[in-house]
C-alpha cells in the first residue's frame, strides 16, 4: 500500500467514525478501535517507505514551508528584499535573525501554502534575481561575520524564457563559485524537495542536513523518467533509481546529518523535529565558531572535492 492509498483509506475510516452515533453506549469504544486501526495501518506503511513515497511526503501540501522554520527556530527575523538589479524574488526569503543569541543570515527557498501564495512565490522556483539576492545577502553576512543558514525546498530553478534571458545559469553558477569561498560557516537544511541546480545553489555549505522524508537530486523523478524513457508516468520507477532519499545520500557521504521525522511526516508532529534541528544547529555553530577561517575553507573545499571518491 502506498501513502496515497493509505490516506484514502484513512479518509474512509474517518468517515465511518463520524457516522457512529454519539449517544450509543459503545460510541467511545468504537472510535478508539477506529483510531487504533488507523495507527496500526500507518505504522505498517511508514515502516517500509519507497523512494516514491518519500517524494510524495517531500511534496505534501501540509508539509511546513521555510517560513514556518524561520519563525520556529529563530528570533527577531528581519527580511531583506531585492537583488538591486531587477526585482525581488519571493521564491527566496532572506534576512537576518538571532539563533540562541547568535546573529545569523537566513536564505530560504519558499513555497506557498495557498494557491495565491504559491503563485506569488512561483511555486518555490527561483528566478535569477532570487539567486542574486541570496548572493548579495551572503556577501553581507561575510562582511559582518554572520553564519549562514540555508533552507532548501524547490523543484528546481525556474526554466522560463525570461529567467534564461536574465541569466539563470550564470546566477546559479556564480552562487556555486562564491559560496565555496565565503569566509563564514554555512549550514544547509533540505526540508522538502531539493531539485536540480536550483537546490545546489544553496547547498554549497560546511554541513548539510536533510529531513528524513525530504529528497535531494539532480532533477525531478518526472524529468528523469521523461529523459530516460520518454514517459513521465514512470516517475515512481525513476525515483527508485535516482538514490534521492536522505538515507541514500548519507550512505554516499553527500549529506552529513539526517533528522528523523514522526510517523506520517513532519506535519504530524513539528515540535520534535524543530528540537532536533535546533540541537544540530547549536552543535555545528559551536564547532565552526572555534575553527580558523583557513581551516573552514579547506574543509569545505575537501568536502566537495571528495564527493564520489569512494565509489569510483
């Protein structure tokens, strides 16, 4: 049973529960039995998630977006807008905040929570001005010695004609080059989808965290299937081949930390996940604060130069 099938089954069971006569003596007992049945089904399905199930959870409409993390993890967030060249890209949220008394810069790819919000944020697909905004704020962070925290949640950079005309590829490439040389700690957190170069532009960092049910890959499974088999409907098969889950990427030494999620996904119980992220951020920021800039840069360079070395 897939997660989609499970959710449909749960809706049927919940409908059955709503029709239980509240005035009957065994109504409460009946509802407890139904709740127990749902929990048992969830545990069974979530115990053996497929890569395609992880894709579904990474895209789940109830999954928190980066705005939620910003407000839960940080204090006194002040948003900065615009790239000072063309426009402000709402698919990227950037600004400064405090994390347990430490001033930090936040750069976050942001999906909307409603249709209107998604349209204004281009469904989390940044334009080149979004990447130029991140670079502007990253250089500002370097100037003032603030660590950078990035949140990754995008199906990919926007591939529209206007974006290409304004230099989408160049903007992403410049981020990759400049982030590699920033003299402040960078921690990246993949909270949902991490798709293509659009995600990579904000994951050049010293420590990469992934939530258990997030994904990180060269492109979407639909795009992969379209290229390989000329059939986007084979996306579930593509997901199995792409090694895009947190566990796969941890095994390949591409990411550094996996944050476990509750059964059903982070939207079922956010407090536990926020606590885990907070612990990892505190630990890593403390480690980087004691590190020389030269060591930080050497380690970052080595981290990315060594990718795939053990699997050649």
